[in-house]
């Protein structure tokens, strides 16, 4: 038996760099460094563990929808151990929202072929946490989201979802979509061997026409959601300094009480 896993991985602006909005209120992706969303590293890790624990022939494809530089995210996932990659890029994708992104991802997943889709719980930039559910709906398959443990056996995916009050043990028949949390297990670092091997792994590029998607189904003009305004956070101001000249403790307590911390 063989198992085809597609892992959706997003290329996101580096949170440690300066991030800005462009004039059309979309995220300015040109002037910032990007990287593989940290939360998607957990999804890649789970795919690799399923492969390592399986007697089946497992093939892991990593998929991203993003600009040219998004190939960096694919290379990182390939160097962790994924087998091949698909990059969907098209100028008409600029400004595509979550609904449009899920359409593009679903068409690419169908074209690539899959038994199991693994996504992150949320991206580290948009943070909507809706794409896995949208994918399951578009693909017409079960979704088992927010898993902190995942396994595949005999055509069934099982997993544990930890809530505040209880932990649920869930299962779905394949094909299915799952999303995994940051509690699912530390993601491995790519080894030197992995980094070298990744250079030779296949990366397929598709545009909208390859996926039979019309330009008027995606893009900023056709988004279901719109950003009305965006304001950058004000720069941090200097904090309050309490000098201890005998009354320091009292002043500190007064400050904390004034801020309603005590
Ligand atoms: C060049 C470009 C411009 C964009 N412009 C806009 C814009 O102007 N307005 C807007 O609302 N959105 C825009 N998007 C889409 C946006 O960045 C998100 O991909 C989309 O809105 C999904 O929201 P999210 O990231 O919060 O997803 P979540 O639901 O938080 O993501 C959950 C999981 O879905 C998967 N996933 C999400 N996005 C992608 C992706 N692109 N590729 C692969 N896997 C993915 C990952 O596994 C992720 O962990 C743009 C995307 C690109 C690539």
C-alpha cells in the first residue's frame, strides 16, 4: 500500500523583521525577509513521523501558494525530509484572501494526488486558522483539526485533541484533512545531509491556468473580505523607572496598583 501526504506550508514575513502594509493595505511581502511558518514545521514533522512509523510506501509533498521567494519555505521542508514540492505562483494571486487561497490549495492538492492533507493550526502572519476547514469542505473529505498527536493505520487517521476540559480521541477515514498544533512534537532541524539532498528534490511550479482557476476567482478585487484600514503599532515608549531612595517599595506598589496589577 502507499500513502500520499500533502503538507500545506506557508511562507510568512519574518516576525523579527520590520513589517509594513503596502498602499493597497495588503501585507508588503517584497521588502521583508520571509521564512517557513514555524507552525507549519510541526505539520512537516508529523508527516515525517507518520512516514517513519509506517510499513507503507509514504510519499510527502509540501505545497505552498506564495511569491517566488516562497520556494525558500519549500526548500526548508524538503531539507527536513519531505520528498517533493509544489509551488503555486501567479501575479493574479496578489491580495487573495483565505477563501481564494483555499480554492488554489484545494485544486493543487487534487492535482498532486493525496490520501492525507496535513496543515498547521494557523499561519504566523494571517493567524485565521480557517484554511484546513475550508480545504476539507472544498475537497469534500472529513476534517480532524487541532491535533496534538496524530497517527495513520489501515486507511484511518487518528489523533488527540486537547481542550481545556477534556482530551478527545478522534478518527476519520482517509482521504482526510488534519491540522496539528504546536504541542504535537518538536520539529526537527534539517541535517547537513538533508540540506544537500533537498537541492536535488523536485519542485514543480504551477500557475492558475495549470489549476483551471480563472483570474476572477482570486485576487484582491475578488476577495470576500477587505481590510478597511490598518495602523502600524506605535513605537514602544520608555517604561517608568522607580528609583529606590528609601520609598522604592512603596512607589513600586503604588505603580502596580495604579495599573491594576495588584
Ligand atoms: C502573495 C500573497 C498575497 C496575499 N495577499 C492577501 C491579502 O491581501 N489579504 C488576505 O486576506 N490574504 C492575502 N493572502 C493570503 C493570506 O496570506 C493567507 O494565505 C490566507 O488568507 C489564509 O489565511 P491565514 O494565513 O490566516 O491561514 P490560516 O487558516 O491561519 O492557516 C492555517 C494553515 O493553512 C495553511 N496555509 C495557509 N495559507 C497558505 C498558503 N498560502 N500556502 C500554503 N499553505 C497555507 C498552512 O498549513 C497554515 O498553517 C496573500 C497570500 C499571498 C501568498
